[in-house]
C-alpha cells in the first residue's frame, strides 16, 4: 500500500509535467517558476532546519563509541573510534561522511540451528556508498550545463566516468551504478521483513523520486534525445535570472526538471535532511572527554538547596540533647 | 534564538550555501552566447536545397546516433552501400560524408561541442579536414 502510494505519487508528478506541457503549454510555469520556487524552498528550508537543530543544546557527551577510550598511558586508546580530541572527531566524521563508517558495521542477526548468530552484512553499506558517490558525480557532471568555460576538473570527471567508451553518446558508468544501487535499496526495503515493517511512505517517496530522475535523465541522454544546446541556453538563462524558454527541447527534459524541482522542494521536509543532519549528530561529532572536562547542562536552573551545615545550624541544640554527634560545636 | 556551537554550524552552512550556489556566480561577468554553427562551406553553398541528412531539428539532437549507426553498419556489418534518405544518397562516413559538406569542422562541429563541453573521441583516429581558420 505504502509502496503503491509512493509509486503513483511520482507517476502523478510525471503526468502533471507531461500534461501541463502537452495540453496546457505551461512552459513558463514548469521551466521557470517551479524551479526557482523549489530552489528557494530548498535553501530556506535547509537553513531553517539546521538553525533549529543548532538551537537545541547537547549538554552531555553522548558519542556512540566502539573502541578503547582514553585511559592510563599504558592502555592503547583507539583515537578514531573513541576520540578524545577535536582531531580525532574530525577524522571520525570524515570517515563517517565520506565512507559511511558506521554502516560498515551493519550486522545481520539470524537464527541458525536454533542459535542466535550475528554476521556482518556489507550490502547496505556497499549500495549506500555506490548510490551516494554516483549521485555526487552525476551532480558535479551537470555543472557543464551551467558553466561558460567548463573547468578541466569537470572534463576529467566526465572522461573517467565514460572511459569504457561504450556507444554514442558515451555511456556513463555512474548512470548504471546509480540505478542499480537505488533499485537494490528499494528491493531491500521490500524483501527484508523487518525493514519492510518499519518502512514508511517517507522512505519510499525519495527512492522513487530519485529513480524517476535517474530514469528520465538516462532516457533523455540515450533514447529521446533533446536539443542540448537549447538546454544549456536555458540553464544559463536561469542562473543569470534572465530566463529563456528554448525551442525544440522535448517534453522529457521538462519532466526531468520537474522531478528534480520536486526533490529539491521536498528535501527540507524529508529524511533527506540527513545530508545536513549527519554533521550535527551528537553521537558522532562529540569527543568522548567526559572524564577530562566538566560539561554543564545549560538547562540547569538554580535549585534551592539546604546543605548539611544549614541543617545542623537549625537543629544543633536538639541533636546535642539526644547525643547525636555534630560537626560544629 | 540561542545557538549552541553556533559559530561552527553557521560556518558550515555558509560553506554549504557557497557550494550549492556556485552556478550562480561562476559565470559572473562573462557573456555567454549560444554557438552559431556556420554553414558557409563550398559544398553546402553549391547545394540546390540546403538540407542535411535529416531535418535540422533531428540533426541537432541525434546526429551522433546517425554516425553511430553508420559506423556500425560499415565497420561491423561491412555494408559500404550508400544510404538513401529522402531520395538523396549519402556516403556512410565521417570524413567522406558529414565532413564533405561540413568541411569547416572548427566553425561547425567544434562550435557546439566546445560550448557543450563534449569532446568526441572520434578524432583520435579519424582525420579532420584541413582548415585555415582557427
């Protein structure tokens, strides 16, 4: 049910763009207004979400560690998995963000011969890494549509990505990897009962949306070719705030653009915010130095206390009378 | 709104915004004119009807696929017959087909390709026509 709903939401978006252009000729709406609006929602929403996180105090050190913490000098500390310094945290975060270190520890629990057994399960890590990195490469490659003089880094990435030289236009490896990885991530949600049980519409929609973007882009590059020079004119017009609607660019381009706009607009409201959130995860970005530094809770309010000295002052005579020892005579 | 570690977080946000808005300031101050491929070659001037292999709209988007089909047909299927499209004969060839008419590769093919940042690897092997203009 959740899958069908999510799937048809994305199909609806495609139909909306298709009919909007084919029947209503809303080129300006789908080509200019919606992309600008989506970008504005993305930026404002992203900043808002991050600022909201930034305004919650994280008074105590709650890193989830998995190595020996700093202790006696003759006990070897695991400086990355259980960092006590800022540098350790930086390296830990880099490994987390660039290599998904914590997913690498993903385990699977199985009952084998009536016994509970744990095994390592690297598939999620592999697919996640493949997916995110190919998405990044694809995103960077798109810079050629926006730059007047395309920097040589982009050429380099592009030629590495297409170095198998299959077909014309050359096949990009990341296109294949992205679709394969997203498909795997989707199938995983369907097939594994526990994961299926906790999956929500909010988990399926990003998957279908990204799959839709990838497929529309691939179709546009390899099958329903569009007038790319027109597309670049259009892109440059958009970023110069001087939008032009090009002639002879097929509807598939606008479908691609509309799905991307949808993703951008949806981003701040969705779990995709983990892109910003990973940097603000207190279980990752804090040094485990509770035993070296005192961390004071900013929520603490002044508590009215009655110390033992004051108590003794109140009852000193009575205590003496019944023979209870007092500290001050 | 009180921020905790606000300095670091705002620094991160500024880097993020700087990265995602690169397209908006990267071209600043540069005029970007779309390419105008030139058609003034002797062979095209001599044509009675100035037409390409297929209508211009199709050529613009799909010329690489036509080349790919031709290449496969010549190199893999050993079919060097001329191909008839719309009553006209064309040699299925890069140098002896496309570039016979579009002998101004630098002012034609390259104009678009530079603009789009594509660099077809065909010329690693195939000759380019001799041109005076750069």
